[in-house]
């Protein structure tokens, strides 16, 4: 048994916390020798250190599947074991499409996320929810350079994202992106657009890590709530959407659990562990 779980809106509460029952589920997984893999759109730098240091966690999928890391027992010094970069020329094409519109432009690379300082200072205009806003601020590094400079200087470009507040900007950017080949477009919030390389998603990273570990994907459970989780739910042996998930995600899932604020992920994990113990 290996569990891949999205973080925001799925494993974490709406206040961006790990509930006591969720910690208990991780403790039970560790006691049985099962793996829990955070599978997130976040950069590695903003995955909670307490989660990475948990004994059930030895791997993390970040940036929507562009990077997979192996972590030590204390969560420190993660090592990249899989990379699926976004080509720089594609990122620049996306930037040119986004440039005429009033949107952020975030460069995910090398386990970090870089945002031009002037736009970083305006994040409150794009995220009305205070907990989402705080998460965005914590996961981004403000830089005094333009996005094209960030794209040029980083080592491994993972993905780019844009946050919008005018639906007209969203629609125009999405229309423009349809003419760019070799990219994958998704979202993790209703007010963003995320772009990775062609074929890069949480589902491909899940399949790669299972193969790397010699685990059948049929033995993988996956949990999610948003559009960037759909492929992960479809690839896994059991795809679970939390009840607060987008309609498309619930439709793609094998099972719908309780909401993220009702410990949906933890309840499914604990029930599965209890069933396995009973069947032994």
C-alpha cells in the first residue's frame, strides 16, 4: 500500500493545517511500513517540514509532477530522483501570452518559486481567502528581476503559473495557450493557470515512483480535490476525491470521501488499514 495525496484542499484543512486525525493516519501508516507521498503543486520549499520528517514519508512529488524527491528520515537534504522540466522556450511563449494581462507570473524551479517583487506585493488582489494568500506568500520568493530573467538563470525549470482576478484575462490566456504545443495546462485553484511540459502531471509522477519502488500502481491510493489531481486519481488503483472537490474530480474518482475539513483522507486511510488487519 502506498498513498499519494494532494495537500491543499485535500490532506490539509482549509486553514492549511494537518489535523490530529491526519497525524494519526500517518502514524498508523508508518507503524505498518506503508508509504505516504505528498503529491502537490507546491514547490518543495513549501511542503511542511513536519510532514517531510514523518517516518511514513520518504518521497515527495512537487510542482505537479515535474519533480520527485527522496527525503531522509528527518526530512532534511532531499535528493531529486526524477525531473520532467518545462522547456525554457515554452515558458517564454507562455510569458508573452500572459504579458498583456494583469496576472501574476510565477516561475517554479529548483524546488522554489520566484515571483517579481512588484507582483508579489499584489498577491492579496488575486487571493481573497486569507489562508490561501498566506500560503502563496510563504511558498514564493520575491525577486527583483523580470520573469524572463528568472527563466534564464534557474537550473531546472519545473513549471510556471499565473493568478488572475478578471475572467476575461483567464479566457484570453487559455485561448492563447491552445496554440502552444508540447505543454500541459491545468489548475489547482479556481483563480490560477498552471503550465508544465507535455505529459507532465501528478499521474505520470505517481506511475514513475511506483515503478521505481517496484510497486504495482494497482496498490496505490490517490487523493485529490482539483483539476491537477485528475490524472493521479485515474492512474492509481483507488482514486479518492474529497467531497469539496471540483465536480470533474469527483466524477473521475472511484470513491468520494468526506471533505478536507472532515478528515476525509484520514478516515479512508484508517479504514483501509483496519480492513487489511482484519483480513490477515
